[in-house]
């Protein structure tokens, strides 16, 4: 091979050039990547080669897929999620819950879409709530959480139906009260158990969160117990690995 020759495939050279533009800020988050024909002429390659380059950057999580509107540069915002402080009763206010307050503290804009329903709990949830998965039902509050209009998490909270019946937990909207909703109905969480697993997302999770192919997620399952030791809620949050840093602060034994 001649000295100084470039052995990279043509699409890799195009991808490298676009990646450098993103890293330098010449293409900022939200910007639309130039059309395929324009890129092909600029780099002296075919449109098929450009498509390969764009697909490569999409797989790396640098670009959104486009879906007919042209690919755009993805936000590289990473949320520091302080799980040891998350849901601290002092973090709840009348205007926003602990998660929203944490997002605001980091200089971003939170938004939550909420739906509520009655369901038979998944086996793992029924087990943690000490319920019969074939007979008992739960109230589930489903959230899609956004940061700066980008879907960042899906979070489903399950409550025993007899506990949630007739309370604000049944309202299909983002409801916040000082100290938290469970505390307001006499079942403040006094002990929390966290379980975290890293896995690949389901097809539905990938679609709801707009995940590039190959992006792993963290599944955070938190079970809350009241002062009598009764399990009062299981929250299952799915958080994309490229958008979160999970932080715990622990007192040494």
C-alpha cells in the first residue's frame, strides 16, 4: 500500500468528517445534517456511501434517525441522577416532584406525560408488593419523562389498589404535593430497596425513548415500604445508558 494512503472505507471518511464537525460544535444539537446529495458532492462519493456514513453516526448515538425529516444532531445531555437522594421528601414541592426538581437543579427543563390505569401486576411487581398476581390489581401511574423536550426515561409506579383508591394517585396528570403523594395519604416511604440491572431495551422502550440501535438501558426497580413495613409502591424506571450517570452517596459501615 503506498505511503500515506488512507485504507478507510469511503463511508468511514465521510463519517469521520461529520463526527469532527459535531465534536467541534459546527453541527450543534438539533441542527439538521446537510442533505445526502449535498454531502455526496462535497465528499466526492455516492449517495449510498453517504447513507452508510449517516447510519454509522446514528448507530453511535450522534444523530437522530430522521424519519423523513432529515437527520439531526442528537443532544449529548447527560443527567446525573442522584438515586440516594432521589425522592427525598424535602425535594418534593407543590409545583414539581423530586425528579423534576433535580432536572431543574442541573439547568434543564423537565416535562412528564402521565397516564393512570388499573391492571393486574406483573409477577415481579406482585411479589414485591406481597400481592396475588392472579387475583389482586394495582393502580399504575405511567410516565414518560422529558429533559429539554427529549424523552429521557419511562417510569411506571405500581400501588396496591386499596391504598390508592380515592386518592390523588388516581389522577391522570402530573400531581405534586409537599413531601410526596404517599406521605400525603399517610403512607410515607420509610425504607427503600433498589434493584438495578443493565440490559438491552425492548422494542417498545426503544420506540418510546427514540434509542439508536445497540443502546443499553438501566432498569431501576425501587420498592418503598411505609412505617409499618408494608410495601406501598414499586417503581420501575428505564433509563438509557447514554443519557444518565447513576450516583449514590453511601455512609461507610
